[in-house]
C-alpha cells in the first residue's frame, strides 16, 4: 500500500541531491515520510517505484515491533497447494547479494518461516519441489537455496539462475525434513551480484504428491489412499501390495489357467501373478495325422487342440523314400493338401517315365525286365558297355586299352582322342587358331593352316604393330608383317603414367624402339620426394610417411599417392582424456595427432546444476564433459 508515499525516485551513484547520505552503487532509494531509505526487493513500473512485496528497511516494522508483510494472493490454478505465503505471482527484485544473503526482507522471511512451520510435511523426511521463473542481467550465474537445520552446510532445494536469463523456468526437488523456524532462502554463491540484477516470480513451493507420477502402475501394487494430497515419491510411500482376490483377477479361460489353492492370500493383480498356467501336452492332444504341435520346443499355454495344435500340410512333409515318392503339396483345385504320412501326401515315381538314354556318355539303357518305382539310373536302367562301340574316324579317335570292360556307349566314354596339340604341322603350315589344345585330329588338314601375315602375331606388341595391309601379305615374322613403334612418339608426361617418368633427350631417343615409359623414359624416384606434412624431411609426416625402397624395388613418383603411405586417423588413439577429446569419424581422414584426428570437447552445455554444482563463467574456455572438469562446488 503506497498511499503514504509522497514520491519515489532512483539516485545514481555519487548524486549531490542528498550529500549527507552515504550512497551505495546500484541500490534503489526511496523518500518515505521525509526519510530517505534503501529499498530492497523493489521494482520499477511505468516510470515510478513501487513495492507491494518488499518493505523499505526504514519502514518495515510498526511501533509495537511486529513485522508487516504483503498478504498472499491465492492462485490454486497456477500452483495447487502452494505453501509459499507471499503473492507467488508478484515479481521480486533481489537485493545486493553476497554469500549467505537472504533474498527476502525480515518480515517476508518471518512469514515464510511461519508458513513452513505450520506445513506438517516440511519437518518430515519427504520430497518437496520448488519452481520459479527468473530473469538476470548479471554476468555470472547465481545459486539460490534453502538453508537451515542439518542441511544448512550445502543447502537444499537449490536452483541456479543463469547469467542473462530472461523469464527462465527453474525447477528442483529435494528431501527436506527440517524445522520451518530455522529456514532461510539465501544466495549461496561466492561472488557479488548487484541489487536489482535478478528478479524472480511465479514461485511454487509444494510437497511432491503421489498423484504426480504413476508409482502404483507396476503389477501387484495399488494406491495406498484415494487421497489426492498424499505425499510421496516412491512405491513404498504411495502404494500397498494388491491381493489377487481384491483385484478381482479371473483365472480364465479354464483351458489355459487354473486357480491355485493360495489364491486368496496371493499378492498380485494380473493372471501371471495370481493364476497357474496350463501347458499343452502335445503328445496326447495333437495325435491325429492331420494336425501337428504348434511348437517344436517352446511351451504353449492351453489344453485343447485349437490352442495346442495346427493343421498339418503336406507341403511341410518329407516322403520316406524320396527317389520313389514325390510330395504332392496341392489338391487339384490348388488348395493345400492336408496330411503328414506317405499315404496322405506322396505319389509314386515310376521307372517307365524315366529316360535312361539321357546320359550323354551312353552308360545306361532301358531295363529288359519289369519296371517298378524309381527316379534314378540305378533303380530304372541297366548298364551299357563299350565292347561293341566303334572309334571312328581313326585320325581323331583310337580305342582305349580297356575298352571292352568300360561302361558307356560314346566317343568320350570309349575312345582316346588324338589331340592337335600333340601334332607337329608340316613346313609352310601352322597350328589353327587359339583353341588348338582342344581340337581333335592328327593331320595338317585337321590341325593346321597355311602361314600368312593375317594370322601372325608380332613378337613384342610394345615394339611392333601389325602392318595396315597385313591380311593380304605372305609371311610369318616381324619384318614381313609388322611396323616398328618408336619412342619419339611417346609422351612421358602423359597423365596415364602419373608423375613417375621424364623424357629422354633427343640423342637418347634417336632410333630407340618402344612404346612404354620403361622403354622410352627416364624414371623419377620417390627417394627425392618429401611427403605432405613431413616438415623436417626425414620421410615421416603426421599424415603420410615415405615408402621404403628395397634391394629389389625402388618406388617411383612425385606425389603423395605414388610415394607415400597414408596415416589414417582411424588407427590413431590419443593418450589424452577422452572426456576432453572426441574422435572425428570422417571416412578417409588423414592424421596422427590430436589436432588432426580429434575435436576438443568444451564444457558448453554441460548441466552442472544436475550435479549440484556451478558452471565456470566461460565454459567454452574449458575442455571436458564431466562435473569434475566443467563445474565447481559451491562451498
């Protein structure tokens, strides 16, 4: 109530308006009934200074010494059961803060202590929760916490107001169990924060209730009480075991469940906890040939064919004699055939439908006697022998030494092939084509052809090329059929050869025959190349190291790819803490140092509040991902 206030104003530090009063930088001062007073917890609205929630130090008590506080505004929709005695929706401007400073004035604190002393759950070891909305213009975060009783050393129900926060919602919960008369809500940080830098509003302080979580949803438990205000934070505090009988569990269907003798005294509220399962006896239930057990190993609940058995289909059946019987999985109409025996599922395979002459070697012939069931040569055919088979023409085929006793009735089975690969062509003839080794014969006509340039292959394709009109030329050598390839036509710097070669001089190239860099160019060796990242020239860099020559081989080239071996980050492991470095995972990334293969992990975004600690002012300047690296304890 500001009815007795004449006016209010803010004086800057060092103002000469009231030189007789020692000013404190950043404090708000008020002129009340002719007296100038520092105002704690005040805020400015529409250019004037008011405080419906804070009491000026010079006017915060009446003549009889009793404290006066603003009355609490009830707001059940905002925070049902709120135990904060002042107006929770008001905005509270905090005073100049040092470690241990109360954020409320004496009268406000007294109201808070009285309210918490009356709250029956505050002095019990139960969980309370605090939420508020905070804004801050301070350069560092500020930890606010309750103190009092045995917990006063570290505080409890603490929240941290981040630097630069704007309407930040903060929430915490903690076990309390302290005397309300000893409670203070204080700043627990080490630094100083100017008056008015932090404001708080929307303050909600309540015990945590059983109805705020589904503690009793676990099987076998039920709510301890229908009372919605029951305080608790666990199954033990909020729930009681549920009896099967009171939970009205029915052990049905009776084919799958039975009621145990101790049903009335069992704890539980599900069939699994309260009833006895009945398991399928497959041997006695699924004993018809048209059905089979639903499972070959795992247990299944039930005691009826419908629950334990399934239809047996021929498509899943294997006939007892697979060479004489064939599964018939479908009926004429296309539907699945039902059964699980030879008689139900199998049809005969008859030898009269088997062709004994389909063997390419002619080793079998049709049986002379009666035919029966079968689908193999041994079941349906008689052996056939080479004794009466003729090996002709004789220039290509001759009798095998044991021909009379060999099984078969074909050239391949009974005869020896005369191969052109073993024949020597006469003068002026040459072997035919590239398949001479597979050609059968023993004469020039069968195995050879006349020599002409069209079938001649130049002796060295790197030094000779077929003449343009060679197909019509007689001959069979390089001079008659081929033209020379000259090194002067080769570009040693062609990208096809990489950077391994350099051109010979004109005198070296004169008359030099060839078409490859080995024949026509001078080599460039890797021993003269320094790999990328090899700063000292010793051959070893952080991303590449030079290939090592041997007595038998010298590496050639002038690039990393030709002369060096890559060092991949995937093979590099740092000895530094992995809480401060995160390995980079780009495919093919080169390197062997932390700077090349790892990204530093900074403390930015690490939640120190969850560890009841404070973050360093500039987390980007700190490496780490643990509370020991990123936070400091508030003593």
